C-alpha cells in the first residue's frame, strides 16, 4: 500500500527518549513475505479500515500516537514490500528500527519459513535482543485453510525469544493488542535504560527479561 500519512525522510531514523513533554518516538518495521497482510495490519491499526488493496511498492510510512495512560509514544511504522524484487531495497529500512512486527500468513507455510529468514536478516543488522520483535500469524479468519498451527508459531517465537500473537486484520482480531504489546515492551525497556521504576504489571503481559522468552502468546 502507498504512504498516505507523509513520506519517510531519507536517513530520518527517529530516536527514542524525546523531551519530557514529548512522546517517545519509536521506529517500527513490518516485515514478511508478499501478501501476508502487513499493509492490512497497519491500515487496520492506524485507520481501523480493511481493503483488498494493491501490493506495497517499495515502502510505505505511517505514524500513530499510542496513548498508554500515564505516558504516550509515537510509532513511525515502516511498511516494507514483501515481494522478492524489493528485498534488496527494503532491508535498508530496518536499520535503526526499535521494533519489528514479523508477519506470516497462517494459511501459507512458505510465509512462515520466510519469516524465519527475515529474522536472520534483521539479526544481521542488529544484535539479538536489541530490537523488540513480535511474530504475528495473520489471517486467523481463514482457519479452515490453516497450514501453520498456533503451537508451531509459539514454539518458534519462544526459541528465538520473540513476542507472539495470531491476528486477523480482516476481522480486527488482536490487531491493537499486537501493537500495544510492542509499545509496552519498548516503554519498559526505555524506562529500564533510564533507570526509572518499571511498570511491569501495567497493561498487557510483558516479558520479564530484556529479551526474555515471550510470555505474551495469544490468538
Ligand atoms: N482473509 C484475510 N485476508 C487478509 C487479511 N489480511 C490481509 N488480507 C488480504 O491479503 C491480501 C494481501 O494483503 P496486504 O496487506 O496487501 O499484504 P502485504 O503483506 O502488505 O503484501 P505486500 O505489500 O505484497 O508485501 C489482500 O488481499 C488483503 O485483503 C486477513 O486477516 N484475513
């Protein structure tokens, strides 16, 4: 899907931890094969909309301010094209990312394997544990065509210490939860870096250690 909320600036990598009255700004990249629903998850989250949309060309860019109660943060969401022909360009976009939502389609085993490759690419750019990674099995509304079980997704996520959820952009199931869980985890890590008291019990389940095993495994 094309950008409709402002284009990304070249080299404009945001840095977290803005001025006290400013929300934190985090760069979040959407990764995964073509047609797994990356743009649809972003569109559902940012605009609460769903369409049969055209494939992403290059990268699209969204922003969203997330209100977490006492604190808010801003996501700069970089939606990368999953088609192979864009692969060589798009890996540049996840440099400097604070978080990645790694998407596969539960009805396509190949997209699950491809997600594992994307993770390797990501780890090449930044050491494991530095980026908050949420693995998402999308299209749960197509359960009768499922090729990847919930358990397979969960086990892979646990083995790589990722957060994990299944979702449906179409039915708006677990979409807000995907992004808000990432937001809480980013905030928790940022506060720990700043030596501030942790709000580990606030809101959704958070993992206990910096890159600890995903506790948040939800359909
Ligand atoms: N049934 C169902 N279809 C979905 C869901 N999410 C996305 N789709 C459909 O899957 C197709 C691909 O969705 P996109 O959001 O364009 O996928 P993408 O990963 O951004 O694709 P690329 O831009 O090619 O990388 C579209 O026809 C969507 O309408 C979902 O949760 N359920």
